[in-house]
C-alpha cells in the first residue's frame, strides 16, 4: 500500500482536546496545598497512588507527568502542571494506574480522605466536577479514537497528539516510542508507516524525533 500524494496546500492539522479547566484546578490546589507535603521526582521516576495504608492525592506544581496503566504500562494521558491527580480514584478497589515523571517535577501529596473532606468543607464541588469531567471526556475520546481504527488511523492520530505535547516531552521521545507506548501496534508496522510518511514529505523527523507535520492524508 502507498500513501496518496499530499495536496498543494500545507494547512496545519491539529487535534482540539477538551479544554483544560486551569482556573478550577488552581482553585483546588489553593485549598488542598496547606494539607499537603512537597516533594520532587526525577525524569523516569514513578509514583503509586497507594502508599500501602491509604490512597493519595497529588498536586502537580511544575513539570509534566504521564499516567500509565498498571500491568502493561500503556500510557493513558500526558499532563502538564497545574493538575490534580487521585480524585477520580475514590471508589477504585485497587490501583489501576500510576504516574511517571517525563521531566523533573515538583508535586505535593496528601491523603485522598483529607482531600475529599476539604472539598466538602469548602464546597469545591464545581472545580472538582470540572476536573473529573475533563478527565472522563479525555478518556472517552481516547477509547473512541482507537476502537476499530486502522493502524494508519491510530498512528496519524498519535502523531497529531505528539505534535501538541509540551516541547519538553516531544523533543525527548522518538515518535515510534511515543506511539508504541500508547497502543498495541507492532514496532515494525509503526516504523514502516513513519518511514513512508517521512519519505513522502508529510512529516519531518530527525533521529526519530518529530519536528514538524506538513500534512497527514486522511486515508492510507
């Protein structure tokens, strides 16, 4: 199979993720931070939501982290500061995801129980609901995009996602590794399609790093 020639127009193509409720997230952080303790993590360091005795909530003040599925390490999302993690895990019987620093990060931790109590006491239902709606809509979008999609559709979608990542993430991971960590396509299949896109002038890649998207055809 081949990729059809790119049209003359070079209109940029980007995904429009759900609007991140930054104001509401900062509002939550403002009220939760007095009950939390600061700590930092290095690039590649992971964090578990449970510390062995209780569930925890994390406030991201600086940096970028990815959320991974337990067991297979599949990347579920990339989040840059500010962000609040853990509120959606209130009714989980066990940890299903963990966090990984994509660069040096500054965070705070507090028990999920205390976070829930503060939210109730300060009537922070609206900020919490906006955050939870953002997380759930993003997860729904991810499932809808990958269900019954062709290999090219998934790769095309992930390239657009990668181009929208913070520069600190995009320039420190190869396009192939980024895509492979977020789906179950074979590495050889990913590399083949990336090679064809690069040869056709649709994308600009240097040493595996995605630098530019010129145009991605809808069909492969």
